[in-house]
C-alpha cells in the first residue's frame, strides 16, 4: 500500500480538473487496507473511493482520504461445459478485461467494450451499453466493509441492481471498498444485437472479436476521447416519464423517440431533451456540450469542476422549464 499527501487529482479524473486530495491511499492488497483501518483512527465519513475517475466530477479540493484500488488479477474460479466464472481484481482496467474475455472466447460483455473505468466501478454504476448491462453477468461482489473493517460478499440479488444504479451507489456509497468481482460468462455465442446500430449484423457470420471491433467503432464515432477532450461520457441518466407526460411531449414533437419500461413508464433519451433545448455544441470557452452527442459535457480548459457543475445545473433547469422533466446526473459529483 502506498500513501501520498496533498496530491493533485488531475490525472485521476477523466474531466482533467486540477483539484487535490489531502490523502491518497493506493491499495494493491485487501489485507493492507484492513490493517491500515485497524491501526489508524480516521473519520470514515471523509473517505472517498475512487477508481479511474471516469465517472467522477471533483468540484473542489477533497479534505479527506481517497482510496484507490490497484488490486489486480483474473482467476478462473469455476468452469463448466458452457460457462466460466472469473474472479477479477477491482483495480483491473475494465476494457482490458473485456479484451481478455474476447480473446478467450468468453461471451457476454463484448457490447461493453471501450467503456472507461475499473472493474471495481462496474457494478457500482451497473454499467451498460448497446443493449447489455453488467448486472446480467455479475455473480457476486466482494469488498471491505468500512464500518467493520471486514471482508464481506454480496450476491447478484443483494447488489440491488437498477438502471445505472446499485446498492453500492446509494446505501453503501463510500462504505464498501470493492476488492474483486466475479462474473459468469459463456463459451457459446449469445450475441445481443438488439441495439439499432447492431441490427444490421448477421449472427451466423459474426465473431466475438468482430463485434468488439464494431462496438469500439460506434463508441469512438459518438463519444470523445477523454485524453483529448475532458469528459465522463454520458453526464445524465435517461429519465422515465408517465403516459400523461409522454402524450404531452409527443403532441408537440413529431421526432420524439422513447421506449416503454416496466411499471407503465417510458424512458426518454436525455440527449434528445438537451439537444431540443438548444444546448448541443454549446461552449463558453471553458466548458461545453459535445457537438456530436448532447449527453456529453466537455471540459475545454477549466481547472475547476465547479464550471462543469454550473453548466450541468443550467442545462437541468432549462430542460425542466421547457419539458417539465428534471434530469438526474449519472456522474458522481464530489
């Protein structure tokens, strides 16, 4: 374990904002963190858990302790004729893990290629893309309970997965340091081509590596590389509305797109709402909205995340004023 003090977080968040943390702990073994917690009297309410910072917006210097996992390893825990269970360290890079699975012909998560972040962050956010969510492949999540300093385990059902949400994002936010995640993947092709950009492919001729290549092409064409344009991908969740609100918007917008979800509700593309409100391509020189995808907020040159937060709040207010729908951030704001 490595401890650093008064460290800049500029290279630990994909927005590239230049805030500092009072203390940074880099953990490569679960036992080291347990020993540290048992040996030091610290204010656990001031602990922030940070993966690769691809879904976090820092708006000021952090006065507490940031825990960052560098726990590595991919291990076959169980294997059957048609499936395999892999135990993966929380500090592994997510896309590198997907690449490993594709090269090993383990099917299931290839649609989640090129999503930035760490393996440990994947279940927190219940990451999803192109018709696939990680909840359908997580067997269990293991981590250190920061209240008891003990290793605990959560089954898939106990993770309380929802759309871009989980137990770890809400009730256990910054209270569980995830050390590993176990995934069940498959040895036979079960391609998910439900997303409109993938419907053109013939399942009988498609390979897992070819599908990964196509997913990477699609993502790259729509989302900017954080190394060139500071961003966290989708900044807002797609909101859900009832039938009354649906009919109201449909009556005034012939190009309105939506899809039904359980509970007689309808999911609306947040990008459509933001674009219709006139924000797509906006820039004030410091921050802006990506000109190819209205759901992506861009940091052009701001050192402070406060400018990005201010823009997001302005967009939320404007969308609510025009449509009566309040957007919710997908990004974790600190």
